[in-house]
C-alpha cells in the first residue's frame, strides 16, 4: 500500500512551505523476510538534526538501524507468514543490514535481530507477535512499544497484514550486550 509523505520546509524568503507531497519513494521489498515491505520516510544524520535543507534525506540506501547520532523514520508492512521453516536467517540479516547476538548459538527465530537504538514502535493496523529471547508479546492496532536494543523478531502469524511505524534513534550499546544470555 502506497504511503503519502508530506515534508515541510522553508523557501528562500524563510516562508514555511510544503516541499514534498506524494508517495514515499524509498520502498524496499524484503524477499528473504517473506516479502515484508519497508518504506523509508526520513533520516537524520545527527543530533540536533540539521533542518536547514529541503533535500530528501530518505533517498539513500541504509540498514535498518539509524546512522551514528541519527534517527530513522519508516513504516513496515508485515504480510501474514505462517511457515518460516525454510527462511535463511543469514540472508535476512544481510538484506536488513542488522545483527543478532550469536553468543548463545542459534537464534530463537530466523527474523531475530537487534539494533543499537531506542525504537519507538506504533502499530497502525493488524496484529503482530514480537519474540524476545525467552518471551513474547502480541501487539495490535493502537499499541505502542519502546524497545531498547533487545534481540527480537517480528512475526505476523495472523490472517491480515500488519502496518507498523518505527522511529529508531541511535543509542550506546547496553551493558547487557557484553554478557548476553544464550538463546
């Protein structure tokens, strides 16, 4: 589903204007991850963010996590995915540009990954399960989550697609990463 993105800025006289209004262009279909669709909406490369330009900061290749001292805003559409037995975790992680804690051997699920970030998660439609190392939580439309650099996997084992808005902000690696528990 196309996402309309509106970006504001300023003209040369300092007047507030709409710089862009139309479909978000940086859309990636993650085939290795069962066809989920990731739409990059905006990226900042530092904090405080540079808002002096009207350039489209989403026109780039970037991993799931944010740049150093930066942030990422994206929407992800997770299709229903009942059978994950044939998924290749290494291919998924390469495609997403993320890592997972391998200190304990294999991951709980092929989608298991982590980012060095604090993530603000807003479920816009549908339902989804989020697996952690030893537990899980089911989220539905209207739920929000704050995630702090944890190993996790998003699994849509339901019958309808799930759309989630994510804002990831760069963070220091938590001390837990130095002594992670085996999976």
